[in-house]
C-alpha cells in the first residue's frame, strides 16, 4: 500500500464518519457558525425567523441600555441604539415579507 492509497483511505473514512454523524464533509465548523447562519439576512428565511431576530436585537438593545444606566456608563447607549436600529430594520423587513418561505 503506497502513501497515496493510505491518504485516500483515510480521507474516505473521514468522509464516511462525517456523513454518518451528519457533520460537514470539509473542515470543522466554527462554534458560532450556527448562530451566524440563523441571523444571516441574505439567505432565504421564514417570516417568523425574521420576527424572532428583530425581537432578539430589541431585547439585546434593552439589556445594554439597562447596563448603561446601572453602571452609569453612557458609552453603552450607542451600542443599544444600533441594536434598536437593527431591530427596527428587521421588523420592517418582517412586515414586508409574505408568510411563504423567501428565496
């Protein structure tokens, strides 16, 4: 068995184990890639997912506002305002989407 055949056998075994576990066949995914894939505005997504993203951004903005008030740190307000703007944009997008899956 030559070197090339051993490498091919190992890569086939890795592909088979990844297919059995449902994992990616290429390189391993980074830990936060699932969250980023859910919040990706460019891929086709459902209206409810967009609504939940708007809610998540709004809640995060409120949390940052409360933290800024409690800690008396006004620099946290800018991040809270940006998250509020994101919540507004996602909410408007959800309002203009149909109930069907977008492409």
